[in-house]
């Protein structure tokens, strides 16, 4: 019968799934015989003793830095702050940011008492031993790491934004939720890692002026802002900038990040935008005063965080926030289906009108240019004053042509080895690097903590070390008041998963209500059931345990023993 | 009480506080999970069967269910011959997601060699040679269903 089905399918020229095809056949052939699939086998029980104590950090650095207690802003509608405190856990951001903070402590550049950020648009030196292209988190982490190992290093960072390096996550997270809107407008917020102090998004360091850099005996870090590097000559070891100036170097880092993608229907003129940098945050925040409706296109991290953030900030202003995406639920490319749908319910509770499972057919702008009408693939029309397109990032690899560097066709980005080396004396890190992970294979990661971790590793290696990528980066997200998570490893909804969730009551199993409020999701590789990713859902500060599970190559059968290492109740 | 649930390739264990502390309980729970194949004991289709490779949950899940469901319950002499409309809709949906479905198509040719091409070349209406096979298949399955 299955064969017949396949035949009918083919005769109507159906593209049929090979994996589904033959297995359907088998299942159909043995239709009523129940196959008991044993999920945890009873043999091989490897205990995970001591998993919480052992440190796997490749950098002693991470272990030395003290996790800061999370103290949230009082009166915030989001209550997680107290939760972190209660559990004595480290907030996700604390883990990511502590790396940078401790970098500051350890490096303490003997910097001249010259210009604080932003430095004046100074003359650009024609040589710097270390040139870092891109002025984001990656370059900043690299600069700190370089100065840690080489205390008199002269580091020149060149970025095309008009700011010294800053942290991007708050632009879609805290700045929308911090109750002091005026402070938020000035990029200030209460940070988990600051002990409740108000901080801003900028990284703090004694930046010196690029002009002074060559003459500083103790070296320093200089930032050239608003300049794009247009070519890289890896043989002559020289870069050229968009104003024609040239800088020679000994060592160079490609940390050019990415540019937001958009959709063809939003490429013309109209009230559309993407979101990546400080000006995007300021523009969108301002828009809440004039717009009555904003549509977010995209159901990933950025789209979902922005939807929730805009809904919270715009609640009192009567702005309608909608979100549309093709997946079954928010973060559908990341979370198992049921969890993704559950998350969508939570996003709706914050006040976002979510349209999951919906693609976009066309978009038209009204004559006065003030309204967009989006037609979805099910024929519905969504009208908005503004559309924010959050459909992913395109790594900035323009320099590959002049530098003659290899682009990874599958993952995108510059292809580098496990030491992040692209070619002699040229490294790549952050969003733009397709690197070889000794544990999980070749991949490219677009997350803040990865920018930290890989930027630091590149920095160390630029000073002459030869460290491979060993420390798994993590990432985190907060989607509304009920959803916060941290994760590390390969987190992809295409992988098989095992979720372990805490049940609140002992009610009868006959009427189960699937409660996804607290638990751990294990992502397994398709072949051997090895755990390749761990996501802790409303459980914080457990990433070291998660990293160890991955590096010790635990498998599905170990899960029943691992469960007790996470507090799921 | 704790329970275990399966949704295609994804499994969820919902554990009570007591059970979470005892690995043995968790193992027992998972082993006791009632699983069956594509066809449930009552004859209905188990859309969560892992054997479907996630087809029922993919971007064309509803179209797939329509087509496959129609085929499964078809009482026509040439089983599924009343489902061509549903197949067409499903196929149109598949074409909208080439990145999801076309690669399966390629795999299939790899695994099954030429049979695919042969079938494609046979015009739908003039598919007489295969009819008898179809009927055989039908009979077999019908027997099993009984």
C-alpha cells in the first residue's frame, strides 16, 4: 500500500522525501505491529559525577573572573530579576559581559591621559602592529586580549560606525524594558552584571587617539570611527580605507560583522527598516511616538525580542505591534515545535499580534508613503505604519576579493581554521568567521558571547599563541516575562531533541497539560544520539555544566542521569 | 504523575519533583512509553510517527496530511485515485519550499536508482501495468487492516 501511495505521489510528480518514503513503506508494511522504540537503553549507564565542579574553560581567565550577582531594576514589569537573585544564579548577560569586564581589569593599559571616547577624527597612522577591522564586540575583545598578552601593544581598530565599540544585545533587550525611558533613550539601562548600577552600552577603555598611537611607549588602543576598509592586501600586509589612506600592519583581524538581510518586497522605498546598530534603535524608539502600528517581519531572536520590547514600550502609547513569520511559532528554527508554539502564546500575552506560519507575498506602500500593506500567502492583508525586517544577517565578506581569502559557501563567512587563522598573519572572528570547532565541526555563530569568545581567542593567537577553539560560547534570550533561556552548542530545531520539564503538581496523567515553564532541552546529533547542544529554559547559570555535557560527548542514554544536575522545579 | 510524550523527532518528559530525583524512575518512564508505528491500533494515522521524517509537521504538513490521509482512507478500486487534487496541492506546496523538499528528491534518486525515472515516464492514465500491482498492495493492506 505504501508503494502504491508512493506511486500515486510520483505520478502526480510529487517531490518525495526519500527518508520519509522508504520508512513510510516499512511502517506501512508492518502497520499495526507496534514497534517499541527504546529511548534510554538499560545498559551503559555512565554517571556524570562531579559534572558541576569541574571547569572546562580553556581560558583560566574565565574561571578567575567573578560572576556578578544579578540585581534587577526595581518595579520593572519583568520579574526575572528577583528570580536570579533568589537562585543566586548568574544572569546570562553577566556571563557574557564578565569576560569583557575582567579583560579590563587584567589589561589595565598604561594609557596616556588622553582623549576619552569618542576620539577625534584624527589622522590615521600609516602603520600599526595590530590592525582590527570592525569596531564591534569582537574587535574590542581581541584588543583587550592582545594587550593582556602583549602589554605595550599598539592596537588600531577601524570601524564604519560613528561610535567606539559597544554592546549590541541591549538594543533589542534591556533598552526597551528599562522603565526609565529617558535614560534608555541615552542608551542607559540597569545591567545584570553591574550590581544594579545604571550603565550604558559602550565598552569602557582608555582609548587613545589614532594620531598618538605610533608614539606611545606603552602602546594603547585607538579607534578610527566612520571609516570603511575597502581593500586588504595580505601579501603586502596593508589595508586601504575609503578616504584613500593606507595602513600597514603586522597582524590583522577581520571582525567585520554582518549586515541585516531584507526581503525583496521591502527593498524599494517605503517605511521599512532593518535593525542592527544604535541609529536603528534611536529611530525605532522615536517611531513609537508617531506610529500607530508596527509590523515585525521575522520570528527569530531579533524579531521576537523586538516585538516584545516594542509592545512593552508602546503599551501606554496605544501602538499596535504585530509579528509575522513562516515558522510554526516564535524561535521556530531554534526550539522544538511544541515549545515554539508555547513561546508564541507568551509573546501574545505581552500584547503582540503574532501571525505564525505566514509567509509574505507582496507589500505595497500608500501614495503618501506613510502606510505599508503587506499581503500574506494566505491572502490576509496586514496594514502598518512601519515594517521592521528582522530576517537574519549577511556576513560582511567584501574584503575576501582583494584579500583573496576563501569564503565558506555553506555557512558563509571567511573560512578559518580552529585557531581562527585565515592566512598567515590574518585572523577572522565573530559573525564573519566560519571556523572549525574541534568538538562540533565547522560552523559560524552570530551571537554576542561568541563575538567575545572568538575575539579573545583571535587576540591571543595574534600575539603568538596557538590556541584552538575549545571554549564553547553561549547565548541567551529573554522573550517576555515568562521566557528566558541560555544555550550552548548546536541549537537547531532540525535536530532531534529530548526536553525534560518540571511538572508542578502530581495530577493524574490522564489529563496532562504540557507545561513548558521550566526545563532543559537536549539537542542530539542525527546519527548517534550524542548531545551536541543544551538549552536551559528559565534556568540560569548552568552553562558550565552544559559545556561539559557536550565536551564529554554524553548521549541520549545519559540524560536520565544528567537530569538531577539542573533544577527543573 | 510523570509522563513522556513524543512529537515526531522531539520527545518531552514531564517529571514530577520526586521522579526527577531518581534516574531509575525516569528510565522506566521512558521505556514504558506506549509507542506504535504509522497506523494506530484503531486504524487511524499516527501523524507523530517518526517514520514520517517530520513530513506531517513541515511547512507543507497540512497538505501532506490531506493527501496521505485521503490515500489511506481511499476506498476507490485504484487506491488513491480520488486524491489527485490533494496530491496536486501538496506538490504545489513542496515546490514553494525547494530548500526543504528538493534535497529529499535527490536523495531518493540516489537510493532508489532508476525506478523513480521509470515511474515518471509512465503517463498517469496509461498506467495499466501498475494497476495490478496496486491492487495487490491494496489487498495485502486490507487484509492486515482486518
